[in-house]
C-alpha cells in the first residue's frame, strides 16, 4: 500500500519540477534530473502465456549533481513500475589522482553490460552472461582508476543475494576488473568476482565468477556508417551444501552494423550451460534486431526476434518460447 502511494507522488514531483522549475534551486551544490522510459509490445509462442502483451518495462528517474565541484558528486535512481522503488544511491569522491571512489548502493563494474545504463543496451534484453550471473545492485565501495590505456576497478561489497541491502554472512565479496584500451576503438577486459552465500547458520558457500571479453567500435564513413563487435565469456563455480562445486558458464558474440545514424542491424548469439558436468541443461538464444535511432539512444525503437533453443533430455520436446519484441524508449 505504501509503495502505491509513493509512486504517484514521485511521478507528480518529477512532472512538477520539469514543468515549473527553471533552474532547480538546492540547499547546496547542483541538481540535474534525468529519466528512462521504456515500454514494450511482445509476442511469444508460449501457449502458457497470452501471445501478445503490452508492458511498461521501466520508468526510471535520475537525480544527480555535485556538492563540491569536481570533488564530491552524487547519483540517485528510482523505479516507478517495479520493486524496489530506490535503485541507486551512490556518493562519488574524486580526491585521488585519476581515481573515483564510489560508495553506497550501485551497480559494480562486473560484466560488460551490468554497469551500463539500460538506455544504452544494444538489444532489448541483457545477454545471458549478465542475466544469469549479475549481482546487480550492491552495497559497498569501489574504486575506478582511469588512464589513457588502462582502467582498473577494485571493490568490496556485501555480495549475494543480488540486489541486497544488508549482508547475510561475515565474509565480503571482492571485485577486480581491468580494461585495456587499445588503438582504433578496441578494448580488452577481464574481471573476477569472489563471493560467499549464507545457506544455513555458520555455513558460507563460495561463489566465484571469472570472465572477460573484447569490444570493438569503429566508424566506417563520415555519414555515420559504423560497426560494433563484442564478445564475452564467463566461468562460474558455486559450492553446494555437500561442499561440491557446480561449474557453469555463459558467453555471447554480438555484432551491429550501422547503416547510418538512424538505422542499425544487430545479431547476438548467447550460450549458457548451468552445469558443465551434466548434459542436456544448456540454453542458446539467437537474437536478431533492427534499431531505429530517432535521436540517438534518447529517442529510439528496438525490434527484436529471439530464437530460444533449449537443450532437453532425450524424449523431451523443446518448448516453443520464441519472442518478438518491439520496444519504444525515451531517455532524457
């Protein structure tokens, strides 16, 4: 009941601010507002669900600014159509050379797409590398050191379960990531997440993830023709209650060809294996898409077809759960 009351109040406040405030006066520092609105129309072959449905995927409002120029900044993100209402609350400090120290609740720099704004996703859905292994928003502290050729992240967080607010075990989860920036828009990155999950009293189970990949973005002509290539591979080990380790993995290969600044053609192949020591438990998605950029990613439409291939035991049938999704997006 409280959530239902807070949401319209929040939306009304944001509308009021945008309609009447020129500039926005705050007690100290600066305040800027932003938002991400995404709505979808989807069709699925799954007979257990309505074949066609509309959905308001995200209605997010962003509040950010600086308290001390170039030294102390803040970022808050809310969600009006899903729980939790409060997504990010992070403080950013810039007192060390070329280094940002971030603390609070936010998305760690884990997989390639996990820290990205949802307004900058290439396709409607995250790749399986992210959806299957993301720790999503965590409470903790992270450093980001940025140089011309190398970016380095180190972090300490409460850890699993994902999107938590408090810790459930004595150990903390550790993050390390390095991104090498080469010539001609090529980036190589690698990361490690070392975590623990409390299953019972005094029983902490280890959760480790190691991965990396490559990202290439290159302009092909002056009229906006460009190509984007990405690939990522992640391995995971999860200790079970018998102290055995379940090994799993996921990967993807992604390509986008920009015909011009308004139209992009995309394809992505996702693979996921929930247990590499057991047969017939994998999942593969082939996604084809067309993006229409009316004003870059600020106003755009996604059209995706997702072919889902499930590895099933002999004698079982692969469920018909392919999807076609049309998404409209406005980001400001």
